[in-house]
C-alpha cells in the first residue's frame, strides 16, 4: 500500500508511550490509526463539554499522528500513485482538523474520522499472513 518499511520511527516520533519493540510494521500502522481515532474521540467529547483547551490538544495530537506518523511512513519512492494519493488525503485531513479546531466544527472531525476508519479497515484487510 506504499508504506515505508520502517514505520517504527514514525510511531516513535509521535510520542506513544506503548512498548513497540517487536511489533511488526503493519501492526504499528494500525496503532497509528487507532491513536488518531482515539484523539478524535477526545476532541469530540471535549468539544461537547466546551472544554476548548482539551479539544485543541486532542486535535493537535490527531494532526501530529496523521502527518508525523501515517504520512511520514509512506514510501513515496516505491508507493506510486497510492502513496501520493494517501499523502494528499492525509494533508487534507490535517487541513480539515485545523479548520475544525478554529471553527469548533464537529462535522469536520466526523468527516476525518470516517476517512481514517475507511483507510484503517482497508489496511487491516491486507494484513500479512503468518508463516506456517
């Protein structure tokens, strides 16, 4: 799907406190998706509670995971159109979340959630099969 062979570095760059040693690259990308989705959950709850500082922190976290994790793990040399399209989509997501932050736009957060879930599900479908 056009991801770099070592998303471990991307995962570490976004500051997860989970022990990732020994995880396969495919699983690490799933963890990035899950982290971004979790941050969006926090943003939605914070927005509903009118806790704007927490909303901003959560959206900033989601943007970091999308740009510094998912987008940075793309293999632009070998990924072809798929990697280029994903990179553009990740940039669009970051833009929508920036808009959501400034405008308190729940619809934009939900739009990005839907996009992330769709890509995550596709990524899960192409999981490498264990060797027998």
